[in-house]
C-alpha cells in the first residue's frame, strides 16, 4: 500500500487483501504477482506464501487473504482526500474471499466514502462482482457491521453524520442513502474481445462510478457499448516480454468515448513507447469533482 502512487490515474494504493490467481490473458505478465514474489524473497511478511517460482518467473498460487488491521485502517488516517486504487496487488472479488471479508472492506469504504476518499475497485471477476453488488442483503450486511462496531474506525473519519444513532434506524438509513456507496467506483478489466461481457455485467452493478481498465489492450476491441460507463482507461503492456499494441486500437476507443461522452485516459503505450500526441488524453469522470 502506498500514500502516493506511480499509477497515473490514482493518488494512492491500498491493499486490504493480498494474493490472487491467473484468470485470463491479461494476467500473463501481471506486475503484481512478479512484485509479490520479489517481496516474498525479501522477507516481507505481508507477501510470504502467495506465489510460486516457475521457469518464467513468479506466479500467483491462488491463496488470498485479508491483510492486517493496521493496513486496513490506513485510508482512514489520510486527511487529504484521495483517489484510491483498491487492491493493486489483489482482487477484492476473488472467489477465495468469502462475502464476510468483502463486506468488511466495503464497510471501511463506507466509512470514508461519504464525502472524503474515492475507492476504485477494479476486478476481473465480473460475475462474482455482479452477484455481490446486486444482492439485496449486501448493503444490510455492510451497514450492520458498521452499526455493531465490527468495522475498523479512526477518529478522523467523518462517517455520514446525518445517520441516526439508533441501531435499526442507522442500518435502514445506511441502506437507503448509502447504497451504492457514494465513494465506490467500480471497474472491470477488459483486454480482448472475449472479455467484452465484463462490460455488460459492470453496467448492471450498482456503483457511484463505473469504469473500464482496458490494460493491457491486446487486440482491436471493435464497437463498444459504453452506455452506463463513466470512464475508460487504456494502456499497453510493459516489461521484458510485453505484447505489442497497435495505436489504432486505442484511437478507436478514444473516438467511441468522445461520441458517447465518456472520459478517456491514455495511461501508456506498449513496450514503454511514448504516447502519440493525439492520444495523450488524460480525462477523469465528472464525478471526480463532486
């Protein structure tokens, strides 16, 4: 986790869970699993036992778990509002994480997301994401945890001062006024045409802002349905074995975003090439100013 980030579209990263597993072609050269393996070798307890060493490098072993409470409350201690990338080293919607763990993380986001930080939750597990976010019991579980003081807190955190003190009224008000969570931006990764269905499921999920991370962009995605989408991030792959990206693929997405009134953010070209001048567009959704 870092207060400050080299990722251009966020201000900080926060890893309330640790670990992941390879799911689709976009995972092949995942920087997070390589970094987790190196941090394990360096003896960092937080990353020990989550990867295995293969001939081509470190690979996730499928183990995923909740981080420490010290790590969990970190965003509650940041006094300046931040755009926070949740789980740069994991996936909150991973199948190995029980709903209770996701509820706890969402409870922390509820604490800081009323009018403070923005939490950007990005996943490749769109089916679990849609089930979880659409389950009518999900907001009740989250606000019940908060009402029962089961969610870590910090004195600096201005949690919804308009909510009543009585437990049942607090829960009902939280469900009514705090779902979807105001600070929650929900996104899916889309790297090729086979993953386009992730966009459809994202569109159906309740969220304050919906965004796409089209990184690494591995082929021309063709015509996209961007209805219900607020923001699109595009990037090529980097690293020693990076797959190439035709800038025409990114230009097509940029043009479709303009036509649909969707914010477009060009993160990087493949193989660390400079971004062409006409593609150097770094917009944020209008909700970012709210």
